[in-house]
C-alpha cells in the first residue's frame, strides 16, 4: 500500500514540475508510440482511436517514398537540431509549436516516416470564458524526417460541434 501511495505521489510531483509542452507523465503511461510492426499486431479494438484511426492502408505509406501534395502542400517544420530518429521530433520545441504533442493520440513509425493522430478538445482555447464554447477536432498526418526538417502530409481531419460551457458558479 505504501509503495502504491509513493508511486502516485511521485507521478503527481513529476506532473506538477513539468512545464514543457512535451509528452507529460500521465500521457506517457498510455502506450501511444509504436513501431509499425508492433502496431500491426494490435487488435482492431486496440487500434481504434475514434473518428481517426491508422489502418493497414495507412501503414503502407510508411513503406513508400514520401510524396508531398502539390495542391495541399504544408510548410515543412525546421527542427531545433538535426535528428536521426523520427520519435525524437516529439521532443523538439519547434515541432511542438506546430503540433502540440500533448494532443498526440497515436504515433506509428518506421524508419524516417511516421503516421500520427492529434486530437484536441479545445481547438480555439476559448473554453475558459463564461458561456463560450469549444470544439473537438483532430487530424491525421504523415511525417517524413530528413536532417533538421520534417515534411508533413495531411491525411484527414474532423471537427466536432461547438458545445456550451457552463458559467462558473
């Protein structure tokens, strides 16, 4: 019992002391980062993440050369330093300015490519005000790492309805 209480205390202290916008302790306890081979072995229930999920067709993108959409090109992200492991982009401040890592739901990688799903329950940051609303939304992306740059391809997105927020009492 003491060890359980100690673990809870340590986790809460780690959470309170973390001011960085990278994977927090609570999020790290969930498995959200997978190699492609680990992910392919999961059951459909384990793969399910809601409106956006990574399926077998998506996994095939990790095998193919990265091709950017010309019509819907997304500006590449310049990282703060050269990285050689695609998982390390999750710790990069420049990446996190564009793709808020605390909203990461899935990250499946192979080599220098990764599929990622980000879901936010507050797209507009306005739910702190009395009577305002918030929107649930998410996006799925293919990332390609080369040196200090990440190429990005959008694969799909969704946005939920605006919901009322109860005024403070």
